[in-house]
C-alpha cells in the first residue's frame, strides 16, 4: 500500500447530465474495493462530486490551479453527458461545459465513464433540449464536445467506457492500465472502447446459450429459456463481457437474473423508437439479428434448430426451473 505522499496519479472526477449510477457502480467494486485500489495503484483523488468534502470556491480554485499548471492532472474522468454551453450551469463564473473542455485539454488522459459521458446516452435522446452530447461522440457520430481530433496530452482520444452503468472493473482496470502505461490507441476499438472489456458479446457466457442454440425460448419472465426470440434480449448484438466477468461480487448478470440484455453499452442506447423487453418482429424474424449472422442464414439455422430441439429443452425453456435432465436416447 502506498502512503499519501507516494500517491502519484492525480485523478479528477466531473459529473455532467446523468443519474450518478456510474459512481454507485464504482463504489460496488469488491476485488479490490475502491479505497484499496486507489492506495495500491497510487491514485490521488483530487476531487469527486459526491465523495469529496471540498465544495464551492475551493473546487473552482482547484480547477484553476490545474489550468495554471500548479497541479498536474493525470486523469480526468467524467460521468454523465455534457450540455451545450448555452444550457450549462455555472461554476465560479465559468460554464460547466467550458470547464470540461479546458480541463480535458490539460489532462494526460480523459475517460468517459458510462454511456451518457461516452455517447450522450439518455440525456441526448430525441428532442435533446439541453444539447447534450458525449465527450467525443454523439451517438455514433464522432465529434461530441471535444471534436474528432481531440487527443489528451498522452496522445489518446477520450477512452470510452460505456454501460448503464459501467462495470466497476471496466473503470478500475482502465485506471490500472493507464497507471502502468499499458493502454495505447491500438487497444481501443473504432469508437475508442478498450478491447480488453468490449471485444466479446454479452451473449458469450450466458447460461441460456443451449436454449439459444436450439431456439428454445422463454415466453414469459421467470422461465429458463433464451430471451432473444420473444423478450427483447440483445445480448447477441452488444459488446460487453458481462456474462464472463459477472457483476455484484461476480455472482450475476442481467440474463442470469432473468432480465434481457438491453444493450446498454451501445452507441445508440437507449435505442429510440424500439421497445425494451419485447422482440420486434418483421414477419416471424426478429428485426435486430445477432451480429455477424445474415438474415437468410438466421432463418435457415432457426428452422433446422427447431426441428432438432430435444424435448428436454422445449419443456425446460418455459419452466421456472429444470424439469428434465439430459438422458441418453433410446438405443444409445
Ligand atoms: S438470453 Fe440473450 S444473452 Fe442469453 S443466450 Fe439468449 S440471446 Fe444470448
Ligand atoms: S448484460 Fe447487456 S444490458 Fe446488462 S449490463 Fe451488460 S451490456 Fe448492459
């Protein structure tokens, strides 16, 4: 454990338009917890909007000291979207939006925590009366508050950690990679999400995979079957490692809890014009198909799968618990 005077990585949080859920999620980190993590890695928390005692002019004095170069800013971490400057509240005579831009321009690394800070998220839905945007993207469009060409002092774009909320590991492991100089632009995908967390799908590792393969689907919540065909699961379309990493003490995930993945890490979350918890169909075919699966293949494979579905899976899929166990076929 490092002592206070050995803390070498200055971290500043800002909170834009958002619910604060990313902070709550980060505080749920258990392996390690956030205090042990900060001490172990040598993170010095300059200020956090709800965890710090400092308020008012003491905070804006801190911001000014950073801009004046009296205090080095190693990591700027934003949760929540950023409003257009004309709609922004003021802190010490300067708009929150302007503080975000100015502090990002002197920070070694800039990190967007959660979907709102990354892509605008819920505050940027249709109408968007506040002019909300993510730090470097608005939905799938590059630009956002800081512009496509923005690079932090270390030469990286904004590191996007979408999720509603972001998993605590996604945040703390990113800080750990930064602290050890192990995060470069080649470690990010096309919208600057670290591949370390976002190079698989939420579907991978879901315990309902056998049901998915045979298109044995739950019809109602509380049943064991796959949630894709009728109940709106987008785990096959959503980049995250939720079902391998797991949440809440590494015990659960959305689909393990019986809840469909609503693709909260996606650029276009919350998917305006679409419904959660219900699979939209065109004819009999889901409107949103699994990544990498052409429609014709999906239709063909689904037909074959349904012909081959074991009775065990058909029955278990619509049951709240397993009622049939695997058995050999007669004659085997
Ligand atoms: S419930 Fe969703 S994540 Fe799980 S197997 Fe079905 S489609 Fe995949
Ligand atoms: S399973 Fe899907 S909806 Fe749930 S947290 Fe992961 S990405 Fe978000």
